[in-house]
C-alpha cells in the first residue's frame, strides 16, 4: 500500500488517537498532519513571467533572470526565488558531483 493510500486511512474522529493510527500505518508525524496549500495568484503570476523569460533566454542564470524581470515587468524578486522557479519548472534538481559529471562526459 502506498503512503498516499495509508494517509487517506487516517481518521481524526476515530476513537484511536491519530498518533497510534499513524504508528500502525507507518506514517511519519509530518506526513500525517501536513496539508499542502495552493500557491497564491502572485506566485503563479511570478512563475509565468519567469517561465517566459527563461524560454526567451535559456542561457540566463538566476541573477540575470532577476534583473530582466525587474527591467521588463518592474517586479522585484530575490535570486533564490528566480532560481527556485526556474529549477522546479525546468527539471533541474540538486547538484551533480564532479565524479558524476566526469562519468557523463565519457
């Protein structure tokens, strides 16, 4: 049974406390109580603008994306926001070690 299926089985109105339910289902505390929230309209708008810039200038780094966003749209964001948005959207994740880069080059 997947974690999402086990998480659905937790019932906060049941006689058995949630703590015991999650222990029986082998679910962490965070997974049992965390409820994700949808991004607000401002975040979605920012992501759309960053995506458009990134598609136009795929060679721009986070700092240049930030500066272009300020120049073109007048939106002020920090470098971390620009990088997170472009990394999430375009499938970049984590760092590749020097050894892995060397193996990929061969």
